[in-house]
C-alpha cells in the first residue's frame, strides 16, 4: 500500500512540474516512477501466483477448474 501511495505522489509531482509556469526536469522522477510501477506489478503477479497455488492445494479445486473450463 505504501508503494501505491508513493506512485500516486510521484505522478502528481511530475504533473505539477510539467504544467507549472517554470517547467522543471522530471526524468529522475519518471525513472523512479517506472521502477516503483515495475515493483508493484511484480508484487501483484506474485500475489496472484500464490493465490492460484493456494487454490490448487485446496481439496476440490481441480473439480472446480474442470467445471469452469466446461462453461
């Protein structure tokens, strides 16, 4: 959650620097933003993979997968 707050903060800071009366360089902020977004995406993918693995370990989950495939 902390990472998401930092992402939003960086986005608004970049927007402010781009639209201000005195434009300021944003390339360092943009690099930091890209890094944070990659980290957030990797964390979300990992969480989804863990959830899928946990689901596979639960009894009856294979049957549920078959039922979903049939639909």
